[in-house]
C-alpha cells in the first residue's frame, strides 16, 4: 500500500478550478489556480514545501538552504515558509550582476531580504555545481532543498495536487499545460495522473529555460528516485514526457515588449495575472497554438506574481 509521506499544512487548499470562456477561440479554458495557494507563501512551490519542510522538521533541522535565480519564487516561498515554522533560511541566488545594496532589491529578492534570509549571490559557474556546493557549505542541522524543490519528495506536492484535481473535474480535460523550470511539477503531475488512472490526459510542460532533452532527463530522474522509495509510483523513462520549447524567447527571466504586452492583454481580458518568467511563457503556448491542446485545455497557474514587480 502506498503511504503518503509526512506533510505539514502551508498552502490554502483546495485551490479553485475555474472556467474561462472567450479567452481562447471556440473553447473553454480551465485554470487550476495554484497562484492562490497563499499570498507570500504562494504558487506551486508551496505544495512541494509541505513535504520537504515536514522532513526537515522531523530530522530536527534548524535552517533551510536552497538556491535559484535572483528572482526565484521557490527561494521566496522557502524563506517565508521557514519563518512560519520557526526555521532560519539561507538562499544562494544566481546572478552575474548582484545589486549594489538592499535599496536596489525588488520583487522576490526584496521579500527574502525583508523576511531575514541569509542571502548569498553566486555566479553561473558556482550555480552549475549547485548541489555539490550547497552540500559542501552546509553546516550541521541544515536541510538542503534542491533547486525548485524538485526531487522525489517534492514531487508529492503535485501527486497530491492531482488527487485534489481528481475530485474537482467533471470530465477529463483535453490537455494539461504548465510552465516548467526545474521539472518537479511536471514529474509530480505525471506520477499523480498514473496513480489516479488519468494518464491518458496529455501533459505539456512549457520550457521557461533549458530545453526538452534536459527536462526529459530531469523529470525521469525524479520519477526513478520516487519509484525507489515508493515502488507503487511509476518510474517514467526519458522520452515519455511532453515539452514545448518555442517559448523561452530571449532566455530565462527575459521577455520582449511584445511578450509583456500579451501578458497585459490577458490581464485586461480576464483578470488573470501571469508572471513574465514562467506562466506568461506557458500561457503564450495556449494562445499561439490553441489547436495543439484540444477542446478543453487545463492550465495550471503556478503563481509568480512578485516577478512582475521586479
Ligand atoms: C511561477 C512558477 N511557475 C512554474 C515554475 C516551474 O516549476 P518547476 O520548477 O517545478 O518546473 C516555477 C519554478 O521554477 C515558478 O516559480
């Protein structure tokens, strides 16, 4: 029997499943509002952190350590969640141009600073070896969380999100579309769909960085790790995930004025606030290639609003 790992409550669940008519041509759009998992503690990362922080607490850890881009939603969520449960937080933030001082901090970075995180800026070379570097620098009672909270335990965030969705859906959507940054969300969704007998729903991860081969490996690796710990979960080989590459644009966290204008247009049309780094890139796939996703696509809104204010 599959035993769900220990979990603490951080997210406001169940998040709403909303229907939007008139946003995409001739079809209904379903939106799973995971941007509403909370305010500061918001977005997809909170679901993963419910499991990761439960483990940190059960191991008696005193500090959470993690890493991400300078405007990482995951790092911001980790810092605020740490404060909520009485832990300290250390974040390694990738940038080649650290801000001169805290007065120049914006968006997620400003929130991390205000919430008292220990912040260290690191360059791309350091970041390329992030797992090793975080472990080497860890002190006793640190709990190290990989980029994006994307490992086997973090994947449970979206296994349980699929259980939630299972109870909300009246019929099967024609596809699930979600932004992809480190792969843990897609890995969890695919594991969850297999577990709840819904694996005929195609899942499209829209790359916000990197490329399809990278994410095929990353997601597969997470499912193999999960399968080792919970044999009831499927080990999914690389090649069995679906990723869409064409929306990375200028690169991670970069967007053109046209892309920004599309984001504003969605806001004006239906009140959905997307973020420029992840969700707008994924939503653009829906807007530009609606036929690819069938008659009733389901978009998972993974949050990220503070990136819009960076
Ligand atoms: C707002 C938002 N959406 C989507 C993602 C992608 O999730 P994952 O890292 O699990 O692929 C992230 C983080 O990377 C994010 O911050």
